[in-house]
């Protein structure tokens, strides 16, 4: 991301320009990535967070730290992809439900859903190893 200080930025501090350019980059690239995954994004907000690079809400709002503007672009793109992916599971469930007529849903506690099937996963691995 190239940041140019010119007359359109006159009167702004370097920090103001970094925040504005970071928001512009994130907004554009987040919407491109979301469109590819058939996901909707409501609002993208830049925050002054020190404990998180990004976060998302159930209302499909994405929040990012303006400090990402000082990170390499590959880090910025990763954080964007990570935050967008939080809505991917519900979108897939909705698509599968509409295609099959069956009800698909995501478990609200995904960690429990994964760990509660440990025995089944182990048995599958053992059978696969025997085959």
C-alpha cells in the first residue's frame, strides 16, 4: 500500500493519512474477498485497539485496528481473510439447506462440537489405517 502525502492530505497528520489509507485498503479488499465467498459485510470500522488486530460481530460488522496500516500487506490480507471467514460457516449451512431441503446449521460452540467427536474421529483414523 503506497501512501502519498499531497495537497489532498494537507492539514492532516501522518497518522490521519495512515488511518484513512488503511481503512480504504481494508474496505476494498474485505468486500472483494467477501464477494468471492458469497458473504455479506455490513459495516467496516477502524478502531484504536491495542489487544486485537480485528474482530467481527453477529451483525456482520468488521472492526480493525488502524495499526494494521503499519504492517506488511500479507499480514493485513491475512487478518481481513480471518475476520471474514467467521461468517463462512453460516453461509454454507444456508446454501446447503436451500439446495437439499434439509436443515443445516452451525453449532454455536464450535470447539465443543469438534472435541465432542474425538472418539469418532479416532475410530475413523484407525479404520482408515487398517484399510
